[in-house]
C-alpha cells in the first residue's frame, strides 16, 4: 500500500565507477532538481559533495542511493555493485497490476512504490527477472525498476511517452537525447515479434525475453 501523498521522498540511484566516477551524473542531478521544484521540495544543497563523500576511497563499483525529503534532508547510502555480463537476457512477464496514466507522480522517482511492489509480487524471483506494467488503456509503460525499449528499425529503439504513465528514466533520457531512441506508444501485441530491451541508469540496456503468461 502506498504511503500518504505527503509522506514520500525523492530517490536517485546511481552507479559509481572508480575510474569514471558517477555514471550519467548530470542527468541524475537535473532530474532531482526538476522533481524537487515541481513537487515543492526544498532545493537540495551540496548534493555533489554528499555523493563524493559517500564514495571516498572506493576501489570497486558501487550502487549509490540518494534520498531527499521534502524539507531538504538528504541521505546517501552505498552498496557493492556487480555489472551484468554483456550477454545477459532477462526473463520478463506482464503484470495484472495496472498503472493510472493520470497519476503524475508516476513521472517522478519516489519512495511511493506500492504499485511496482504489487506488480513484482505477482511472480516469484525464479519466474521473472523483471515485470512489465501496462496502463488502464492496455499500453506498455515500464518495468518495476526499468524503462522499456522496443526495436523500431535498424539501430533504433522506441520507448513509451511519459504521458502513458511512467518514470522519466535517466537512461531513457540519454538514449532519446542521443537519438538512439524515439518516443512512441507501444501496444502489447507489438512485443510478440520484435526485439525487446529493458534498462536503467544503474544496469544499462538489457536484452529481454517476454514470457507470455
């Protein structure tokens, strides 16, 4: 069950590489600032300093989680991160749980995750690596922790529009800006005969195999 609307925090989950630093840092910080402004959160201060302090001395890749409360209080935690092998293929399934395209909070990454947790709980870990959600119109939106990308011609991907009811993912934003992906609605039946990918800023782009229920 979701928390009360007033009681949630903003989240950014980043990958830190000892040699390269924070991956897609500029896009993560821009999204955090934009989300705080739109939702009336206090403007986050010293974000970069807090992030750098959290990874000081790290010699291996890290998963870095930043949370920002409405009053501006920030917390940064880290955990070891092991990148996925390049040939990884995730098994994905479709959730019965539906997203409401009118819910604008779906466009922001927050601790309000009840609908995603409900979708993930529909399958055991050994049944699916990721679970995809549709909206009330039956359009493909996103995974519980990933954006969705469908092969759409040679060297091109299509990803659902934010208006369908989904998060403005950082990896998604990068691929759109690089013109490697375009925005377009995706019907469920289109997943049957096209190459599917899911991905996020932490893990990158992952080949996916849809298992029909």
